[in-house]
């Protein structure tokens, strides 16, 4: 059985904005983000590693609205592994969850890994799975093969699992739908579960999510893809919405969440209408050639 390459990240007490609960590595990072006439400019310097400049390509937001979209369904599963789980059992659990895509119809793509940041609720692992339709998700939960994986390889080693499902849209091309191509082989997967307060359902919540999506789209040099939507999984009703973002690298992840643009979006659009959030991220690396 091939083991996934799981990477641990060393963290310091230097916090990002309070709501995100994400920690930065122990090195100073300064940068400037600006947008002018549809062009994204990005420059940043990391003191310890010398100068580094990154400039985003020209991007017109209006062009995005004209692109054909395809509906997809995102499934997010958070796992809280037991403290005494062995490395062998942990790897076996992840291997079986990952290879479930080859045994069950309807699964478009899978990414999973060990959570790299401190998380409220102490979740240790996350699984992001994409389906073509809601019916595929329903069949997935009832599939005997999946139930066997849970019984034999997941629940014996976990205290708790949380499932969230939502519909979203991506560009209607094979690479975007199936998350294929070199830009999807590496990076950082970010998951945000949100509980908006009861008075904010509808327009305020949708406006907040659209603002975050627009900000992400404005910086294609940092972000490969973003999906967002309303949670329809009745087992986790406390969370009303979810967001899934694939970053190009840990550097891109740090820049985005440390930016004034992001802080402003959260402060103006989310902070006053959000009751609870869980945010986490994990490293995405090629799995290898001989899994299981």
C-alpha cells in the first residue's frame, strides 16, 4: 500500500484575522495588492528568502460572466481522528477514502489530507469530493462499498465526522470540472464552513459569498478555483453554507488571507452576520502510482 505524502507545517503564534483561525509560518511577509482597469497586480517580498515579485495576468471580470458554466455538487467531510491512531491505520483510512472514486460511479474528483492548521473542533483530516449531480451524492451515502469503508477503515479510528454538501458552478470544460491539469496537481485546499445567523439568509449571505468569490476570481495568480453554496446535508444543519478554494501554493494562500482586500471583505460582508465558522486547509500533492 502506498502511503500518501502528508506534510506537517510548523506554525507560530502570529495569527491571521481572528475569524479565520489560520496561522502564518515564522517569517515576515509584506506585500501590496491592487486592481486597476481589470488588471490584477501583485508584488510581495519575504525578508528571509530575498525578494520575490509576482504579477497576475490581465483579467476582466466581465469575461467570466460570459463563460459557460456547469453545475457540480461538492461533498466535504471533516474527520476527527483518535489521538492514538497509528500511522499505518491513518494511511489506510486515507487510501481507502481516496480510492473509493474508482469503485463508485458519479465521483468526479477527490482530494484529501491531514489538516495543517489548528481548527475549532480539533478536526484532523479533510476530504473534498465532487459529484456531477445531487442524486449521485445520495447514492454515494447509501453505497455498500462506501458504508464498508466507513465501518472497517474510518469509524474505528475517528471520534467524529461532519459531512457538508452544496451545489456550485465551475467553468464548463474538462479541466475545470474534473480538476485535471498541472495546476491542480499541487497546491493548498482550503475549506470554510459557515453558519450565518437566521436573519441573514438570502440576500445578505449571498452578497457576502459573491464578494468573496469575486475577490478570489480577481487574483488568478493565487487561486485556481473557488466553489461556494448552501449546505443541503441535513446531518450538519448548523452550517448553512460552505466554500472550497484551491490555492496554487502555500505562498499564495498566505498572501490572500493576509491581504487588506480579504480583511475588508470579511469585515464588511461576513463579520456581522456570521454566527460560527470552521476554516481549515491541507497540502495537495501527487498521490503516487501504486496506491493500495
